[in-house]
C-alpha cells in the first residue's frame, strides 16, 4: 500500500490493556479498542462476509480476485465491524500513512526488531509518517467500507522483515484454551467456506 500524509498526530498516550499476541518479544494489543481476543476471533475467523466472492474470506492466505480479476493471496486478517476505534497494537514509529485506491485509508507502524503492523480500510487517520505512537494510542477509525472493501472492516497485518505473516498462530499461542478451541473450529469452518466460495466463483464466471 502507498499514499500521502495524514493529519497531525496527538502526543502519544499509553493505554494499558492485555496483549493478544507476542511477536519477537513484542507484546501486541488488539488493534481495535475494547475488543478482546475472543471477540476478535468472532469478528474475523468466525465471520462470514456478506459477499464472499468479492470480499473473499477473512483469513491469511485466502484467495482474493479483485472482483474476478487476477487471483492473489490475502496477506492479513480481516476484522469486521463499523464505527471501530483503531489503536496502535504496540509502541513504535509510523512508517507510513495515507490513502490508496484499493486500500482506502492505511497506516503502517514499525515496532523494532523487524516487526511492523499495518492497518487498512480505515478513515480519519490521526497520525502521520514519522510520528511516535504509544501502545494503545488511537490512530484511526473504521467508518464505512473503505477502498475495495465491500463492508466495513479492518484489514490487519503483521510484517516480519518486510514480509507479511499469518497473525493467527501468534493469537493462538497467546490465547486461553477456550479461545484456542474456537480458533481451531473457525479454521475448519473456513475450509468448508473456501470450497463454497470457489463454487460461487465458478458459477459466476460461467
């Protein structure tokens, strides 16, 4: 993703909250204010998009076709909901922020040790490139569908040394047993939905 600058940022204000993942020793909070690990799983892996063909499935690696264009792998985790307050998952420096055609509003934050987080399909961005942000600091909101998203959602990515990685194994490792079971069940359900979506795509093309 790429884009221009955003509005001036407020001074960093730390917010206490439980970590939902640990990546290279860096604790990450939920990227959505007030959304714990269980609700995060329900709104992502446990959610069925209203238009599976155009919006794809929410998990990392799911096939996206840019609305029946060129297939590409999904590089993050989609968390569905509107009027969401988006927060920095960990302290760091804003590596980029702006607006792009497919991404809509986006923010990328570097946290050190080669770890970055990316927040896509957002609006009302309140930080700009070079800003220092505190863990839990509000950086944007989800307000309607942005970019090529079909419905309101946050596309959340974790990058290691510049490469996107699946956030779910990190969430799974930090989750309580009950939530681990929910993640396993949701992943199994997504396998069935993947086949259902593929059949819908074939019928649409034919």
